C-alpha cells in the first residue's frame, strides 16, 4: 500500500530523524568490502525504508559481488520502468524472485524487508519479501536449492548499497532505517508495526529494533553528516560514502514525509527533468512541474533557489496538480489560477485576468520565499528574506487546492534550474525552522507558517 505517515501515527512513539538522499546523476553509493567471518552464510534479514525519486531504470538497493562474471552475486533491486522488487541470488540471475506488485509512488515511503534462510526445507520459506509488513506474492519464484550459501556482506566482495558492482543501477531517492541482521530470518514485526494508536488505520510505521545483529550485522541511521555510512549497531561495520556529502543528509523520513516535486505527473517525457530527490527541476526546454502535496487551508511556507538568468522562469503556486505548461494565458484554461514570481516581475493569474506587479528584480542565485495563507487568500512573495509583493486575490473559502509549482525555461543555450526547499533542502540551508520547529530554510519563516511535511499537515492542514 502507498504510505504517507501523519503525525498521529508517530505520536508518543518512534521518531526517525534522518535519511540519506541518493542521486544517480552523481553516482552516489555506499561501500564496504572488509568484513569478519559471518555468523551465517545461509541466513540473514535486510530491512530498509525507501522513498523513490525516479522510475525509468533498474535501481539497486544493495548488492554483493564476487568472482567473474559475478558468480556469487546477491542483490535486491527495483526493476526498470515497472517498479517490481526483485531479489537475485547466485549470479547471472541463477535464482531470482520478483514481486507481483509494482512500487511506483514517488510521494510515499515503503518499508522493504528481505528475509533469507536457505536451510529451510520448504523452498518458498527460503526467501521472503515483505513490503509495509505484508508478504509479497510473486510472479517469478525461482528459489535456490536448500543450504545454498550467499555472499552478501562478506569479506573481499564488492558490497554496495545504492549501486551495482559495475557502477550502474544507481538508486535514486531517499533511504532510512537500514538494517542487516546476520544469522536470523526475521519478519517485519522486528522493525515495524501497525500504528498502535489507530490499529484500524492499517498504517505501517517503524519501531526500534531490539534484537541482536550477528557478527556482520549493521544499522545505518545516516545521522552523522560527516560520516554518513556510520554503523550504529555497535559492530563497527561502517560504510564508505562515495560521492555523498553532508547536504545529502535529509530530514525527509519515514516518520515525517516532506513534499517534493511530482515525478509521476511530471514523467511523461515532455516535462522538466527532476533530480536531487525531486527537489530540483531543470531541463533544456520550456517545461513546468507541480509538487506532490496540495493544500486548501492553513498557512504554508517554502523556498525556491533560482539558478540561471532566463527572466520568464516562474516560481510560485498553481491550482493545477498536473502543471506542465507555464504559458497558459488567462482565459485559456478556466480552471487556471496561479501566483508566481519571475526574475523581472511577479504576477497573479485568474481565469480571466492577469496582474503584473512591477518594480521587482531577481537574480541568478536568488532565493524566493512563498508564504501561502489559504485561510485569508494571500500569497506573500519574498526575495532573499525581504517581502516584495503580496497577492491578495487567492480564494479564502478553502474550495481550491494549491500546489507549489515551477516553469523552468531554456533559450539560446541558457537554462534555468529551480531548487526547491520544502524544509529539507538539497543545498545548505540557513538553519531557520518553521513555527513547529521543522525545516531548514535560508531565511526566517514568517510567524505562524509551516513547512510542507506530514506532521504539519496532520496538525495544521
């Protein structure tokens, strides 16, 4: 099931502070090749929470490879295009299992558990995949023979998280609460539970693991920005971070899900290219994109950093969830309502009129702030922390849902990039939190406004 955790699902319980944001374009991955003798070479459990950002390519969650050509491979992946989960065991797909279900919601966190015990007499018990606490049915079930040994997280192999052995199949998205348990085949109940405050909700949430890890077990919390691969299990099985830096540490987690740009509605091949956990839009074309979270009440704040000099690039809010065309003129779409800034003005669009606010000048590198008040029908528009204009034309009856949006532009070899900050930025923020204490913004958040995350949506939306 798609999963977006609200605050009441984590109230009084377990909180996950950090995730790690992987970007395939910069070849991000974790690696560790030196290990002790494993507790078991036949039994293990791998548990992780993931929020995907792209869907087109095969994406490796973890893999271990030895021999040539990868005779002893062992890897867990999302398959290309369709989003099945596949576990391959034994090299060259000698044994593999593939889920029936596809996991393509890039706004949701998924809990994936792989439980392996090849000593089991019943073949179907040797490898089990769970998602959000549920055993997955399979379209492919090619199990290994009884007592087959595995090579994952063992000595002198290429042991990788977020990449394949040959530098391909990079994972793109967020990852948190990553466990490897050496010597035990566990169920998801060791790592998660249905929300105890509302059992009927069916919402699956993380909980603290209290068992043993085995010799080569590890627990990656991604809480040390200077050493992102630090093992918190006590075993010292720390990974090397490759191409990952402190800005890739995120507070977008499986207990507080933050807004991003919407890859699904943006993914038809004719819209903007999204990168960096779907926080960056930019392409060699004139394309638009909206965000995953829409709101119709409350007070919300977000920032956008402009990179580029094209004056008609646009940053703001729109009531069109599938925003792809930034050039819809008033009257061309009777459902179109927008409020935005560009590098040379700010504008209000309604279904039949357009108002330009003159005297505004933005620059390459400017950070635009947006204070959206849907209880009073206003949008405060800021540049580098200073209020430049206020749109007072938005509806205040909570009848229309608005989404953050951008329209990035390209002309004569020059293009714009929109770098969004919904509270967990892909660049170094200024340390300014919202009224609830969430977020890392470059400039002070106006009093009473909140970042777009599920804990705030549950309480103030």
